[in-house]
C-alpha cells in the first residue's frame, strides 16, 4: 500500500466531498488533489529527488495536510519539525537529516533566516504563510500556481515515509525512521477496532501536526472519509468553541489539553452533542480528570491509545467498551491487531502475568531504526522487539498497565516507587491542577519522593497536607516527603511532562537528565 492511495480512492468515489476546513477556507477532494499534485511537481522542480528529506516548520493548517501528501507524491521523505524547539535544536535536526528544502509559515519567518545561517545545506525556503512572500524565499501559492500537476510516485511499502524526531524527553532527539508500511499498518490496525472513529465525520486537528500522533489520526481519518478541520494551535477557549461551532465528531486530545478545557470558565456553555469520539494518549491521565472530561463531553465515547513514535505510534488500545470494567480504568488496553506485546525482565525473559517489567513490542509497524544511530537502533530493537523503556505489567486477560518509565522509577529506602502511581493519587486532591513526581537525592533514603505541583486557581495547599492526603490512599513510603509549587510544568511538543527539566534543578549530574 501507499499513503496517497486514500486520496486517489476519494477522488474516484466522491471528488466533490469537503476534505479540509481551515478557518473560512474550504477545499474539496478534487481541489486538494490538484494542489497536492502541483506542489509535488514544484518540489521536484526545486531539485527534490527520490528519498530526499523535505521539512516543514509551521503551525497546523490545511497546507500541512497538503505537505503530508505532496512529499510522498514527489517520492521524497517527510521531516516535520517540532515548532517548540529552539533555532539551535532545529538546525541540529535539519543538518543531521540533510534536509535541503524547508517549508515555513509566517510564525517562523524570522526563525528561517537563523536556520539558514546555522546550516549551509538548507538550500531552499518555501514560504507557506499568508501575506507577501519574503525576499529569498519561494512562494508556496506561486509554486503551486506555476507548476503542472506531477504524476504520483506512489511511494509506499518499505520505502522511508518520514523522519520523526523524538521530543527530547530523555535527552538528545533521535530521528525515528518509519516506512510507509509502518504507519499504514498502525493506522489500519487501529482502524480495525472500529469504535473510536466516525465514518465520514469531522476530525479536528488541534494536536501539533508535526507530531506523529496527529499524523496517525490524519491517516486513520483519511481511511474513514473524514473532513479534516485544522486550528493553528491549542488554546482552551478556542478549542471549546471550534468543537461546538464546527460540529466536530472526532478529536485527539492529550491530558494537558483536557485539564485546561475542563478548568475553563466557559466550558459548560457549549453544545457538544455532536462529538462522538475522543481519542487520548501520549501521557497518563488521572481518573479524576477522565471523569470530569467525560462529564463535559457526555455523549462521546473515549478510547486510549498507548505507544510511542518508534511504534508508528500505537501498540495498545483501550476501547470504549472496556470502560465499563472498573478494574481497567488505569489500563492502557490490549495489543492492537497489528502488534505483539509482552513484558520482560532485565534479561529479556517474559515475566509472569501481574509482574512488573519492561513493555516490549513487535510487529510490522515498528520503526526501521534511528537515523544514523546504528548502536542505539541495535539496543532498542534487540531480539527483534522494540524496547519501550516503559515499566508495566499484563493481567490475565492481556490488558497492559503502564506503571512508569523505567528511568522514572524512584528507589527510596530500598523500595521501588512508581511516580505515576503517586501522581494519580495527587491528582485526586481538589487543590491540584497538575503534578509530576520525581526522585531527588537524599542522604538517608538514597532518593526521596518529591512532588512538583500546579495548584488550581484560588486554591492553597502545603507539602504536609499533600503528604497526608497521599498516605490515606497509598503506602507511607510512596507519599511525597517534599513538594514544591510552580505556575506550570515544562512539557514537550507532544504534551509530555519533561521530567528531566525538573530533575536538573535538583541533581545536575543525574544520568537521567540526558
């Protein structure tokens, strides 16, 4: 199979169907296909050859959708750039990946000059923003208008689909190589579960489109005949309004977004009766937050996907039908149809059910490897299984429970403490809006459990109060011995809390800092 096949099928079956909505701009399948074919031809005219990497540094838009299709149409490789990175980090990724053509929008127009100064191999900048094209760049709309439609290369199979750089939660970003088979297998495998996506619905893209999670739902939505609605970036009020005004049926959210939405003062003033499916993932969610967002979107079903970029990106799915079982509320679900999942010990031997070990995954969706990192690739894929670095266990029915990142496990007084368990309890406290738990050096205990807490507006609490609250629900040795209160937690582009940034404040030499 090949990715652009979904567009050819849509053209054959319903060419005048609405495909994209971006503000007041609406485009049909027919219009989008013509623009994508012309953009692909334009990229070839700029010197892009088969297998070349083409980057995009931009906020969400319908043009991002065109980029995702046009690059493989031109027989090239995607390299979406993290919009939250500094110029130095972007230069690093562009140079390592040898990306010579980069699309930028108006938000990153000034950054583009610094990128060109920092990386001599960046030959061409294509301006895909609104307004006049800056000097020294190629105009996106002008490129499309002046180029004849190109023949689709039908790039697919084991050919490289894209380089997706990890968000850096564990250190220096790595370029994850994914083939077309990888991403299509993951999307089709999850699509086969059948109860998290509407047929012919409206899918909202509010998660960053540079992130593989959104690319995944975009591909899945393309199979389902979705209309893709884009907003530039997340704001709580803007998301609530768009869900209601555009009558969205399907949306991917991360817990950070959910928290800000349910806390928004206008959250109860919108009609969400048309919202059918909410898919969430990328980081753990507390039972308290899930209950609150379920009440807000009372007619929607909720599904959770667990995985990582290296898994394109899904390994397990907790289906809406699983939610009726209280024992599964903290589960990440069971292996998706395309994935094999097991839990192993430090010697890679499978452990018994209920025993915590490392979650490993095997299947055609697993990454090809890390770009230019053979040793890291061999370590991650040893024995033919992708080693996720996540600690967890599997119950007798095959449901997976993620307890923590292995490197996030705290050893205090000889006891293992899983930060996710403590965070789940803290999240139940009425004053806590968000939290992260880390281990910090302690002479007596080796490490002590330390909480970093964001309080709800107008709320107050103390470290002692939070500790006593936790002791009511979990063992005393797991309760935070200390706590600090902050305005916000550092997060990656995928919405994951950057614990290495929190650790750096307490232990600069910690190997987990990266």
